[in-house]
C-alpha cells in the first residue's frame, strides 16, 4: 500500500483520512502552523471536536514542525485540506518539501474561487500558478467535489463524490487508491466545472436557506418548501450559466458536484443557516456579529472575493438570485430577489 500525507487537521482533512486508512495506506495528517494545540489534544485523547468522534488509531497526527521529517520517505499522494485563505501558505510549504522541484500527485479538498487581475481564478489554477512560479515541475493537481459532509464521511456513511483531473488516467489511479464500500468515486475531466460548482453552490445555499423568511406571511410547518423548490430550480440554472462562463460543462452542474452538493449544503449547513437569518430580514453584518460570529460562512467570503466582478460580467436579468445575494452581502441590505427575472 502507499503513503498519503494530508496537510490540514480540520474536520474534512481528518474525515478524508478514513477511506485512505481503510484502504491500508499509511496516513499522516500534518497540521498547519495554526493547529499545534489541536494536534496536541488529538494525540492525547484522539477526540476530534469538529467531527465529534474518537479518531481511529491508524491515522497519525503530527505538528507542523514535523513536516520535513514526514516527507523524508517516499510519498504517493499529498492531500490539501487547508482553508482557501491558506493556498499561498501551502504553496510555500510544498516548495520546501519538494524533491528536486518535483512533487507527488496533489489532491485538493480545498474549494474556492478568486480574482487574479481581471480574471476569475480557480484555486487549483492558483496553486498551479504559485508552484510554477517556484519552478516546481510536472505539477499534477486533482480536485474532489460533491456532497460529502465531513462528519458523515468519518462515520463511514455512503458518500458519493467526483474526482476531477484533465487526465482521466490520474483519476483512475486515485479511484483505486481511495474507493471503499462506502466512499464511492465518480470520474470527471471537467475540473473547471467541478471546481466552479464546489465554490458557487455556497452562494446559492444561502439563497435557498432564505426560503422560509421570504414569504410575507410566515408559513407554518414545511409550507415554505414551495419557495425552496422554485429557488433550487433557478439556482441550478444560474450555476449552469456561470459554470459555462468559466469553461465548465452544464452537465457537471446536474451531477454530484453541482446539484448533489447544493442539496447537502442547502439542507442545513453554515451557508444555509446564514441564508435563513438574511431571509428573516436581518442584514449580513448583524447576523454575522450576533448569530454566527465564530463561524466561517464560505458563501459570504466568496462574495467578498468575486462579487464585484460578477456584477461587472452579469446583470440581474441573467443571474437574479446570485446578484440578489451579492447585493445583500456587499451592500449589507435586506435580500431583494427579482422573481420576474427567473428563467
């Protein structure tokens, strides 16, 4: 079996270690420089607070200062599980541990989309650019997308994901390394579509989460599901428009990376929760401060990153839901959806 190194000891990085370990690979999780205390605690009691479980003993945790020792022996796969803000940092670390400017295959758990100059930039492309600037050779980055909550994966519930790489031979290799009887992997060469969906579904999850509060009369029980269904349909359409704009495929949006991931996120994640507050008429800054002060809301962070450019490239008639949520976040005002512009 092989050796897999996961950088980042958060919930998803640790959860991803389970199918790796169950395939009998040597699995080492190296924390970032901000996770030293968390690593100490994990090595003492094995309990991961983000997953609410005791981590299996076959998964080894190491502090950041051990990273060079970890890479002294041959590594078959490096899995990147840091936050989107940590991509510049991870590029520096990968450069340090490269051997003659060569790295093993890379697999990105980290999702996101940014703006570089006048263009959108996927995180896989950003990492490739940063590594190329450091003269790293033969860079091979794959990405994981799809509806896979960390706690579910760590509890070994059936989970379907898609791994994307322009080279499907690489995906086949990863499929053999990582598939289990509960971790089901689909393959895609549409890395643009998979990565775009993984990022922007967080914005639409906020919109769908707002469904109940959008009605003039507070609906009882689950009557708001009528509203949710209408928002889901429009969300999928707008995700198709945006994915194609960034050279992804429409069919990817209707698969695990798009519709599947949107379903899981809208069903009750952090973005959906923020959307519920916004739907009730609470402006973003107030909701963040009073309701979710210590919680990362990925959809809002993405809007701060790309919102201005999206409004330069699209108008409210083309992307009424996306523009409505961008305006609500950037202008810190109540959500105002132009229903008449729905496709």
